[in-house]
C-alpha cells in the first residue's frame, strides 16, 4: 500500500519526464490492480495466489524504488 501510494504521489513529478512517464504511470496502475487482487486473494484465504501476487507487486515496487519497509 505504501509503495502504490508513493507511486501515485510521484506522478506529478514525473509528468515532465517524457522518457519514463508513461512507463511509470503504467506500472503505478498495474501496482494498484495487484494490490486490490492481493487483498481479494487474502480475504478468500487463497495464500498461494496471494503469495504470487505479492511477489509481482514487490517486483514493481523495487523497480519504482519506493523505500517502503
């Protein structure tokens, strides 16, 4: 959640960065979707799916370097 929030907060700062803005925006939107999917998998008790989604979300957060612990 921290990572996704920070990615969206960073978007205005990235708007003038024509090389990376679209990629950053795409990753922020994917991260938001993955976070919702992670919550849904957790509420359904599907730990295998939740673990896989979490791994994908962590990969995006590491790419974005959100510094969330």
